[in-house]
C-alpha cells in the first residue's frame, strides 16, 4: 500500500485501516511467539504500513486545523 492510495481515503477509512493493521500485527506477533510464522517480512511491512497510515492521519488533522484557524 503506498501513500498515494492512502491520501485518497477519508480519515474514517484510515482509522479502520489502522485498526486492521494493528490486529494483523498482533496476530503476526502471536504466530512468531508460537513458531508458526512463515513470512517474517510481513511483520515489517505491516508495521511500516501502520506508520504510514498514522502519518497521513496526522497530515490530514493538521490540514483541518490550518483551514479552521
């Protein structure tokens, strides 16, 4: 998922996306702890996608504050 796609989404959609990424990260950590994780690179990708979503949410919030004030 790239930033271009994420910027087109609404803040509510981004929050939903972030929630699903956090659930996936939890499941991946659980799989790793029980030695069932096959694709270890997925953990890194999910973590970075979550950070990307958080960054874009912050950008949208800052833009909204700037417009209001």
